[in-house]
C-alpha cells in the first residue's frame, strides 16, 4: 500500500484504506466536497458495489463513527473517483502523489556469465574431485547425446545378432544380395 502525501500533507491509512476526510481537507475542505456527499452519489454507490464484488479487491469503503479513526475510509480506486469528482486539478495531484509513492523499480543488473568450461578442463576437474574422494580408477565423461547414439548402435547390433542366431543363412543371403546389386565380388580374384 502506497504512503500518500498530497500538498505536503499525509493521508492517513487504516486497514488498507485511505482517509477521505484527510483528502477533503487537502482539497480545500469545501462543504460541497464533504466525503458523505460523495458516498451518497449513485455512481459512487455503484462503484463501491462493483469493487466489493471483486474478491481480490476487498472492501471499497467503510465509515467509522467515534474514536481516533473516525471518518470515511476508501480504497485506492475510490480515492481516484473522489479526486475526479472534486476537480481535474485535484485529480492530477492525487495521480501524481500515487505515482511518487510507488517504490522505484529496481535497476536491471546485468550479470556476466563466466566463460564456459572447456571439455578438457571439465575432465580434469572431475578427475581432481574423484582423486580427492579417494577414487583411483580413471573416470570417463560422455555427453548424453553420445550415450544415446551408443545405445542405439548396440540395439542395432543386438537385432543383427538375433537375426544371425535365428537365421544363420541371413549373412550369406545379405552378402549375395550386395554382390548382385553392386556387381562386385568380394575376395574373389
């Protein structure tokens, strides 16, 4: 919730609502601009109903009689509506006050990424870590894509071996097919 200051005057807040009475004083305190008059306007009532229909917005306005927090308290949207009702000049003051009350956006910090570690540096680092853990065997690091290619190649060999086991003549037939297709005879004079 923004801390609101208009014409060097603090606008009190209570439970996420702003004091319409404080805004009235800052706006000049004319009788025709009293908060109770604004709240009774049909358009204001409709706006309050609409605000209170939205669960994420909460309470639009509440009146407190007696005590230190006596007065009319409204949400930010009704502060804008009240300011527009009073005058364009006051409306602009309120808009600017809210804009100034917003915390400044953090400056974007550009982080420079370290240079990527080269493969040989990675291997040395992994071997150093392994040695510090007491592992004596050599460690091999293989990229995942290479592992997937090896698995695929092994599967192809398994299929070929399986065909040889179930049909030992398959290799002879395959060699004959290659000879006939290419017109070449391997290992023959």
